[in-house]
C-alpha cells in the first residue's frame, strides 16, 4: 500500500478515536517530515538567526492540528478530514490526497511564519501598522477585505482611455521591479506610497495586492537600496535586479553565516584578553544579529547603545561609553566592511 494511503488510514484511526499512542506519534512524525522540506525552502535568515530549526517550526505548525477538546477528540482534524473527505480519498489516486494534505499544511505553515515573524521581527508588524494608517488617509489607495486578507487597491486615472494592466498577488515580482526601477528605496512609508502611486499612474498599472505582501515588497526594496549603499562601488552595468538577483540572495545568506562566525571569533579574543566576560559574548552576538536584520529590513532603527541594552538591560550609558561602545562600534564597522568586500567581489565576477 502506498505511503499516502497508510497516512490516510492512520488519520482515520485517530479521528475515530481508535488508536494507540504509537499511532499518534507516527502520524505526527509523518506530517513533520512532509512539511520540513517546505520550511527549509521558505524560512529566511531571520528564523536562522533566532535559532528556529526547521523541525521546531514544523512541530509548531503540526501541533495546531492536534489540539484536544474536553472529550479527548481532535476537532480540527475531524473538520479537515471528515468521513466524506476520507472516503473520497480512499477511492482516488494517492497524489490527490497528497495535494490536499500539503495544501492544509502549507496554509498552517503560513500562519506559523506570520506569528513567528511578529515575535522575531517586530519591526514588520510596526511597518504594517504604519502602512494601514497611511493608506487609510491616502486619496490614491483604498483598502478592501477579501476573506482573511486586507487588499490594497490602486486604480490609476486614465486620461487616454486605454485599459490599465492589473497586478495581483501572483505578480508580486513585477510590482517589486516597479519599486526598484522607480528608485523607491530609502523612502519612509508615506513617501514610498506617494511615489509608487505616481509610478503606477505613469505606467498605467493598477494593483490589488494584500497588505502583508506590500510589507514584504517594501522591505525588499529597502534591502536593495541598503545593499547598494553599503557597496558604493557597484558597477552600474551590473545592478542587483538582473537574472542573478536570486543568486545574489543565496550568496547573501552564506555571507551572513560567515560574518556571524567571524564576529564570534573576534569576541572570543576579547574574552581571552579579559576585556569582556564569557557571558557577554552571546550578548554582543545577539545585538549584531538584530542590527544586521534591521540593515536588511530597511536600516538601523535606533542607537547602538539601545541595541546592546536590549540584551543587557542593566547597562548604563556611562558603562557603555567607558568601554563597551568602542567594542561594539569596532564590530559594526568590521561587519559593514565585510559585507562591502563580499559585494564588491561578487560584482567583479
């Protein structure tokens, strides 16, 4: 019997409350193994820096399916896999059931990513709030609910009577390209949307995309701008927005891993020279991790002292000025130079 049918029968046993603990464990493990490859492909650097392993994220995703009620049953599973659904999949191809199951797990994974992102990167929630506030006041845009999504709609005025091209969620890459081509990097949210509306009007393009997707497009635009600023020697004939754009971000992930190892090595030397305590090494690393994430997500949001104090609350401004500031500024300068050199080398390939 195919693996998918075995999984379906295990689900049926669990839903009918006719199972042993071993059956339940095997079912959960099978679902985790199904979703882990997707998580490896989709989880970004911020999850890695926050020490979220793919199996941790998978377990969080799957656990929401196995919440018991007072009767010891699994109402979420029973709703998703009622008898009619199970009976249907018992008589069709295994691939049909596999698609249905993956669709369920992917939707659950999206929810997990969203909640973890709010925890790991609270600046995203802040950007989203500012976007919604700006768009509500804007004359160029309107907001509309569509099921569980809040859509942003912009329809350009067309004086020439030509029908406008419409970009939706599936054309996110085109909208990102417009933002990059229009030079919208480095702009605060209100100015970003003002300039975007002008570009859409000029190109006679209308948009209807979820707010959350616009948050990601805004952040990607800021990343591009920031990285171009860090590497001031980029050759104009080879901009990041080329066929190598995705390759660049793969390289970036590798560079940032190397950078963390380099910072770890530098801090170890400070410990060996008794300039900082061993426990402070992790504090500096966490501080640099957060700062680097902010560099990618639109820029440094606060002073270096504030970044460090978040992980060392008892730190006073005087203590910071009397030694720790010099160390942190040196690490930050080294990190910037490291990224700049990597970008320069990549551009020369």
